C-alpha cells in the first residue's frame, strides 16, 4: 500500500510518457501523389512517414521491414492491383488501411470492395488544381490517418478472400440471403420508421444490419457519410444482397414497408409527413457537422415527424454527427440503439450518443437488427393493446 501511495504521489513530478508517432507507409504508383501525400503527412504533428512504395511488391517488403501503423493504398497499381493486395494483406497481416481512390463510379465500386475487405476509410485522389483546396484536403487526409491508427481491424475470413473482378460488386451466394423472387412484392404501408446513421466503417455495418432485416420490415431511412459518386453504387450493392428493396432516396418518394432509402452523397435526407404517409425530402442545405448528408438532420426530422413510431440506430463512425439527433429521437418517444465499442470500426458517433444518454440499448453489430425487430414488434403489441 505504501509503495502504491509513494508511486502515485511522485507521478506529477515525472514527465508524461512520450507518445509514439503514427508510422505511415504510402503506396501509390504515381511519384507525384507519393510526394504530395508524404509532404502533407510529414508536416502533421504526431505522424511519421516511414516509407513509400510504388507497387504492391515493394509495399509487401516495406511492411515487413518498417512495421507501419497505417497504410495509404492506391486502388489502381501495376503488377498487382490494390484490391488483390489488400485482400492478401487483411488475410495475413491485418492493419489499418486508407484507400486512395478516384471519385468515379468505377472508383466507387472498387473502393466499396476495399471497405468490404476491411479497409478503414478512403480518400479521393489529389486533384490537379489542389492548390485551391489544399487546406481542406490536408485536414481530411491527416484526420483519416489519425482515425485509422486507432481503428479496430479484423483478419479477413479466408472464405471472403476469393478473387473477384476489380470494380465489380462482391457477391458470395453462400454468404447472402436468397435472391428476391421475380415480380412485385406485395407491399403494405407502415407508420413505423427505422432510421440508421453511420460514417467510418458504416458501409459494411449497414450491410450487416440490412441483410438481417426481413422483406416486410418497416421502412428504413439511412444517412451514411459518403461522396456523391459512391451513394448510387452503394445502394445498388445493398439491393443486390439484402431481402429488402434498397434504393438511393429521391425527393418526394413514399417510404414503404420492405424498402430502405439511402441518402444521396450530396444531399441531406429528411423524413416528412404527407397526410397519412411518410415521404423522403432531399435538401441541398449547408453541411451539418461537416457532412452532407448529416445523420443529425435525418434523426431530427424523424424525431419531429415520427416520434414514438420510430426506432433509431447509430452505427460506427468518427465524430459526433447523429448523437444529438438520436437524443432528440429519444426525447420525442423513439426507441434508440447505439452500436457497441467492441464491434465498431470507430466508436466516435455511437460513443458520443452513449455519453449523452441518447441510447436506450448499446448492442453488438450482429445484434442490432434483432433489437430493431424486437422493438418494432413491441410497438405492434402496444398498438393492438390500445386498440
């Protein structure tokens, strides 16, 4: 006991332990991009660029030699493309990876492949006229590297490591539910609403939830932080592998049971009432919490227009977006869920919600869909009792 007291009283006089800088390896076939990313990261406090590599083979050797904490990885490289390299890396030596991608539809598909394989985040390729946007690009790159350094990564299951065509959606018939039957599914309207928000790690988290929701589930509205070029391919992928019908939301579109609506990458998505119906409303307002779409905007609209008929789920993501909106939903009578820390890639947004006491339930990712369905069933029982 005396030793413990003596040790504790001597701590204030001892210098704090030095925090080791984040060690970054940059992998890109463009010498210009390698130089630019290196210069940006070298100037950032707490980050050390330990090396660069022009292709996957050189990267493999430098990973062994330098043991970096974070990798920035080009999607398209000679000798071995970034997806093939990432697949091997996440199977044999999982580590945080930030993909560097072109913001085109093909680039979006490849980047979504990378996120499915375990990449933490992605960043656009530097533009030729970068001088006009250098400050914003620098802030985004540095933030994503820092977040990635503390992200939770997993080893890739060998069953997920099969080669796929670069730029095409990954489909594994053994891992997904049966395809939808041809023809129109009979639909029913619903006054229950499910609202989901996510950011870093969210594309795979949303997939995990949607794949577990049945085709007659209440309507789902989703805000995922994602660029404009990515939201359409992302919605298409979700529609291909989930029992619900999934689409990119359109302004004025009615929210129906068995359907999920994903916010476009350059618009806020809001839920509004149109008589007895719920409809999607898209808005081109200013970014909220630096994001458009913003989860807070979606959740607030759900709180105001659906209230006790809604369920909100805040999944993995960096920052605070969605935490206050989830609290507003709870205050308006909605049921609320936050993903737990252990299964989050980044426990920023759900962690903030927990700190605000905005989440009634803190649930592992694989249990989020079951919790949503249990809460929706409880709403039905309560409604029948009142009737």
